[in-house]
C-alpha cells in the first residue's frame, strides 16, 4: 500500500507544485480582504510575503477499524469543500479581531480519505505582531511580537514525531492584563 501511495505522490507532484504556486499568487492578491479595515491601505503587507513560505500538504487517512482509539489531526467537518480558515498570524495581526480556527481530522472506519491543505504564510524573516493601525486608543496590544520562522520551525518539527513538549500555540504570545 505504501508503495502505491508514494507512486501517487510522485505522479501528482508536478500538478501539486503548480497548484501551490497558483494558490500563493491568488492569495497574494486577495487575502487582505479578510482584514478589510479602512486604516489598512495600499500594500501594507507586501514585504511580509516577499519571500513567502507557503506550502501545500498532502494528507492521507487510511481506513481505521477502531476510529475511537485513533490519535489523529482532530475534529472538524469539511468533506469535498474548499475551506479558508483564519490562521494564527491573522489573529495576531488583527489583535484578536479575527480568531484562528481550531480544528482536527477524525479517523474513518468506512473509507480512506485525502486532504490537501494549503498554508499561505509569510517569509521566515517576518516578525509577527498586532498591526499598529488596528490597536486603538480604547484597546491595548494583546500579543507579543514573535518570529514567524522560529514559530514555523517549532510547529513543523513535531509533525511526524513526538518531541515530548507541547506544540507552540499562539496563546503562548498572549499578553494577559
């Protein structure tokens, strides 16, 4: 089975690479609509995505005879859908106005599943913090600045192995007043 899966991955790799490039280009031009605020003008985020680290990931979930015992990516529903989740970076940039969506994948005892999430992310050099224009006189900064590159490395390091420590979360950067 693994040989067939790898043959599939190798067969679709050029198409997936092209899809990743096209998605990154599309998101580069349109994602800012999510932060639609009159105070954010022009190419406010252009430099953050100059050397973007966007990726597309191919996930395979084989049949699972006892899904209740499986440790998986976690709970959510989105079959045959294109879903756009607000991520941690937008939560911080918006100073909490938009909240990152927690979700997971459930094991299935009836059929195997595939998902192809695309992550539109800035360059490793980007320092993420609330956008000054979105922190008003009646609100305070809710998140400490952090390095996207360091955050990314800490999260992806535990993709395929247990590092014995909790995954870094955006809540680790919250400022509690």
